[in-house]
C-alpha cells in the first residue's frame, strides 16, 4: 500500500514542491504511529476511532495489563500487521508522558518504532 508521507511533526512531507509517498514497512510504521497518536473521540467524523487515553491509559492508577492489551489490539488492527513481537510501555509520571516502543511483523518485514504521548493539563 502507498500513502502520503508525514514529517516528524505529522505534517504532509513535501520535497521539490511535490508530495512525498511512502510504502512498504515504512508505510506500516507510519500507519501504526497515526493509530497510536489518535485520542478516542478526536476525529469528528467518527468519534469511535482512537485510544481511550483519558479514560483508561493516562490515568492516576493505570491497569498495565489492560493498557498492553489495548495497544496490542490497535497495532494488530492495522492492515498488514501479522503479529506484535514486542511492546514496551514506560510511564514518565513527572513529565506526564507515555513512551511506547513496538516491533511488529508484516509480510514486508519487521516494523520497529517508538511513540511518545504527552498528557497536557
């Protein structure tokens, strides 16, 4: 599958006045990041899309087993993902950041990446 490539700031990437495309393992990594960075209720066209960060994940007493399950399910929901080989969650309470590292197997190879989610307020 081919997709529009996003920059590190999650904007469309443009090079020589043209949109840049991404495919293969890099497209899968980008798609997983988009899924993991979407908060439940954030997209006005479908408020059922996203992760329940405020209700279940970035809470005062998080249930780590439940959170692992949520992340695995969301990663496995990305088209072309065959298995989640590794998933690591690290809460930085002082900074109110959740660092997620993952490794997932696809038909095209292994995707390894990390995502940081910050709770403001």
